[in-house]
């Protein structure tokens, strides 16, 4: 019998993928879905879903997140205050499609290499908390943190950090409203339900009735009848030959 492909192997251990586009490193908790194109170092928490045609460059995704189609997170900036924003001024030797052309190699400058912005927004990983929903076609700038429970409306461009449980929309994204009243948000943030094994609640609660679910879970935490969620965790590391090495990190 032939060896299962890496895609089948990954499906068997709890991550659904369509291609091998994991960047340098992907750490994921089981189960997860990653249909996007990843570069750099990324992690995807349990039950999170990255939909088709998302592009992620060094993104930390918590648990129970939904990224709708065509979201773009953490893509690098070009220099905005140099002679040109084009790669020829900043060591675009990484721009592989042009490397075969002498017009390019005789032009591209090595005097100063642009490594991206070093501080503030536009630099660093994108961080999504837990239970974050990005609507279709959302763009999140590098270095931005989106708090637990936040929702970003379709077509938004997120340029600044987003507080937990905010609904945001527009270009640039601005607050539409808080998802729940402040007292409820405080209960969500104290409970941190994404750290708990909610299988104990299956078919026991009406998830549309938020105060009742919070009451129930808070009582279960108090009397110790809910366990922590401990998903199996794996890493996929790219090797120098471009393949991926799968390792078990936990569970
Ligand atoms: C943001 C969203 C969740 C709606 O949130 P809501 O709190 O129910 O918002 P409402 O419909 O009550 O609208 C409130 C205001 O936000 C505005 N708004 C809604 N969606 C917006 C968006 N994507 N961008 C900018 N503004 C938006 C509305 O125009 C309205 O403005 P107004 O008060 O000036 O009239 C929804 O509009 C959305 O974008 N959903 C994403 C759908 C999607 O991509 N699905 C993919 C499947 S995973």
C-alpha cells in the first residue's frame, strides 16, 4: 500500500488543508482548517478556520476564530519615505521572478536593505485572540492585535489594535459597536471559555441565551465540573529541501 500523502496524514491528525502552503513554521492545535497561503511563522488554535484564498504572513490565531475568504493579514510594507517604494532601491534580490534579467541585477541596490518597519504598526506579527471573526476581504496590517471576541466587518482594513468584543467596520476600521454590554464582556473576559472543554455543555444550553450560558459555565468553573481544553498540538517545520517535518508538541 502506498504511503498516505502529507495532506491525508494531516487530515488524520486533525488539520484540514488543501495544499502545502505553511510558510517556515506552522503550529496548530487539533482540530483546525487552513486553506490559506501562509508565510513566516504562524499558529492556529483549536477549532479555528482559515478559509480559501486567505494570505497570512506571521499570524498568531487563537481558538474558535473564523477567517472568511480572501483575508490578508500581516503583509509587509515597502519603504514609504525613500526615493522610491519599489524594490529596486532596497535590495530586492529576494524578488525571484526578476533575478534572471540583467536589467534587474544591474539595477537593484545593495546599499541599504529594507527589512520592514522596526516599530509600531506595520511591523511584527498579527495577533488574533480567541472567538475572532473576520468577514470576507478583511485586511489586517502587520503588528496589529485583535482582541478576543472581536468581529471585523467584510471589506475592512484594520490598521490599529482592536479591543476585545468590539464590532469594527470600514476603511480604516472603526468601532461599530461593542458586541455585548460591558458587564457581559467583563464576564466573558473573566471566564475565558476558550480555555475550557465545552463538550460538557453539548445540547445542555441554548447558545443564543448568553447570560444563561455564562451563568451555567461560571457555576461549572466554581464547582470544578468543567475541565480545561487540552488539544493535541503539532508543528510543521519547513526543511531546507522545501518539504515539511511534522512533530507532536503536546497531547
Ligand atoms: C459587521 C457585520 C457583522 C454586521 O454587524 P452588526 O453589528 O449587525 O451591524 P449592522 O448591520 O447593525 O450595522 C451597523 C452599522 O455598521 C455598518 N456596517 C455593517 N457592516 C459593515 C462593514 N462590513 N463595513 C463597514 N460598515 C459596516 C452599517 O452600515 C451600519 O452603519 P450605520 O449605523 O451608519 O447605519 C456585517 O455587516 C458583516 O460585515 N459581516 C461579514 C459577512 C461575511 O463576510 N461573511 C463571510 C462568511 S464567514
